[in-house]
C-alpha cells in the first residue's frame, strides 16, 4: 500500500499541469499513464493565451526551443467569404499561437513533472477505484493499492474515473463526428496560417506544421466518426459533478467541445493549474473541502458555458447553422 497527496491518472496536458502545480505547492504526486511514451495525436493549434500558462508551469523556454511553427491568426471561410481573424497585437507586435507537435509538447510537460519529482509510472492503467464511505480514496493498479487525499481524472475523453463513478455527461450539441490526419504538403494560399472552412454539414480545418506537413481535421454534423478510420465522437458535453469527495475531473474528462473552439489544450492546462491552486489552499491554508469542490464546479461550468455560447454563435452564423440547429435536441 502506498499513500500520496495526489494521484493523477493520465499524463496529457491536464494531468501534467496538475502534477507540476501540486509539486510547486510541495504536495506528493504519483501520475499514471496508459502509454509507454507520448503518442502521435492531433490538436496542434495552441491559442496565444497558452503563453502565461506555459510560463507558470516553467516550460515556456523549452517550448520556444522546440521550434514549433507560430501563427498570427486563423483564416475563416464561410461560403464564398474568406476573412483573416488575427489573434490581436500589442506594442511588442502580433500575438502568436503555436503549432505544437503533440508528442513533443507532452514530452516537455512530462519531463518538467519528473524534474519536480513527480513519480510518473508509464504503461499502466488503474484497474479499480477505491471507495470508502462514498469517498474516493485511491486506485488499485497492478494488484497494488495506491491511496491519496485526491484522485484526479486526466484521462482525456475516455474519462476513466468519471465512467467508473458513473458520473453523467450532459450533452450540449448535435452528434459531431471528427476525422483527422496529416499530409506531407504545405497548404497553398493561406500565408502559412491555419484555415477553418465551414460547409453546410460541418467544417474542414487545415493547419501547417513544421517541415511542410499539414494537419487536417473534418467535422460532420449528425455523424459519429467512431466507426470510420481516425474517427472520434466530439459531441459537446460536460459533467456537472466534475469534483466531489476525494476526486476531481480535469481537461477533456470534465468537459469537451469540438476543436473549432481551439481551447482544448488551453482549458486542459488551466483546469490542472486551477486544481493545484485549490488543493494548495486546502492543504496549506485549511480551506474546507466542500468549498474547493464547489468553486471548481462553478469555474468549470462558467468556462464551458462561455465557450459553448461563443461556438454556438459561430455555427449559427455559418453555412452549417441550419443543420446544427435542426439536429440539436437539447
Ligand atoms: C481531431 C482533434 C483535433 C484537435 N485540435 C485541437 C487544437 O487544434 N487545439 C486544441 O487546443 N485542442 C485540440 N483538440 C482537443 C485537445 O486535443 C484536447 O482538448 C486535449 O488534448 C485535452 O487534454 P487532456 O489532458 O484532458 O487529455 P489528453 O490529451 O487526451 O491526455 C490524456 C492522457 O491520459 C492517458 N490515458 C488515457 N486513458 C488512461 C487510463 N485509463 N489510465 C491512464 N492513463 C490514461 C493518455 O495516454 C493521455 O496521455 C483536438 C482534438 C481532436 C480529437
């Protein structure tokens, strides 16, 4: 039997941010990941708002050194109309996003966690959740008991702990199926910037990466992509019970929007950092458990709701608006 302050399940952006922030607060952390090393995965486009988060996690210099391509904004195509939407600028120049190859991003985050003495156990999945008097007190892994004050679900859309605890997901969009891949050619005509082209049944996304590679994503309304190659279900959903006695859900495990929000990684990092801040207050300043649970639930709801409304408006104003509204049953 082992006992730590925090167990983190999943070493993606949410799990690493939580681990790093908790170690910065002097809490003991063990983090499990299902894979032996970070996998190739989609989702390279990071909003410039990610910069202060990367600085707070102490990885900004490594991210700059990784040589990811930068971009100034996004081309938006609706029917015959093409418009460039810059992120903005200040006296230092335009704000830039990153096209971050995800394996490299995860490696940098995981290494930063390990450097802070997070115990990262790879190629390991939890087998069962340990519950004592309706409180999550840890997980069983490879036949061993790991106990913690807090167990964190950062397993992404698979939401392992949320499913084990049967926490309901609230669906907030029509079914949205996504396919994705990479091409070994540069996209023409968009000045090296990503482009989002709306169609009557969804949208197509292209983002130039380093080395003349282009990432592509296609979203179709009313189709669930799970059955097709590379297909995933990205129907908008969130869990109102995203924190409770002994547990927190972070990142995609707590709430998912489709990639056109361009906030997936940003929100995952923010949820991890905010979780660390709350448990620091619990452990170091004696803030009540019920308070940090309630504050997190409200915070997640407000984040999700703000993004959901913005995105819904985006769809409503696009050629996909009619189909989006017609197929909405929520
Ligand atoms: C096609 C596509 C395109 C996207 N494009 C963008 C984009 O351009 N920009 C953007 O910001 N976001 C994008 N996203 C969303 C973004 O990828 C997610 O929001 C983000 O990765 C969520 O981070 P996370 O840490 O919550 O989960 P993940 O990144 O999914 O990490 C979960 C981690 O948990 C591990 N894990 C899973 N199950 C278990 C288990 N049972 N036990 C232990 N470990 C486990 C996994 O190995 C992984 O390391 C895109 C998503 C898709 C599908």
